[in-house]
C-alpha cells in the first residue's frame, strides 16, 4: 500500500475546506459528537475505523486518502472488482500495523453487512 504523506487531522481539515462543509454539518451527517470531530481535527485523538468510514462517506472521499495515504482523494467510480493479483499486490507493501487496521476494518464491514441484512 502507499505510504502515508499526511496525518488524518490534516486530511480532514482539507476535505472539510474543499467540500465547503462545517464541523456541525459533518456531525449531523455522521452522528459523531462535535467534541470528537474537534479532537480529530486538532489531532488530539484518532478515529476508530468505523468513524473513518462514516466521515469518508459523509465527505465523499476515499478512506485511504483520509487516513493520509498517497491515493486519489475522490472515491473511484470504476471497476469495483478486485482479483487475487490486485489484492496480493496491495497487501505486499503493508506494514504489520497497516494489516492490523485492515483486518479490523474488514471485521467492521462484515458486522455492518450482517446488521444490514437483519
């Protein structure tokens, strides 16, 4: 995976500015408390993966970009199918901590899918 080039708080500030969104609107769209959003913006705390997902979705940006990776800001609308080769290539460059975050995110997505089905 690409290396991080900026922190989450910097990217969050940039996304809010570019999208013309205020903190209050982000709170409303995500259901995340204003104090938490303020802490994320000021770099006091880092959000959990589920909060990153909600924020990225509300802002219409790529989660990896929001986390500071050198990837396009906008969510790609093209081919959503990944083959084994693409996945293997993406995983090869990841650190142990990045793999841990990915595993937690996958677990979150599985849980969200189960909830959505019920």
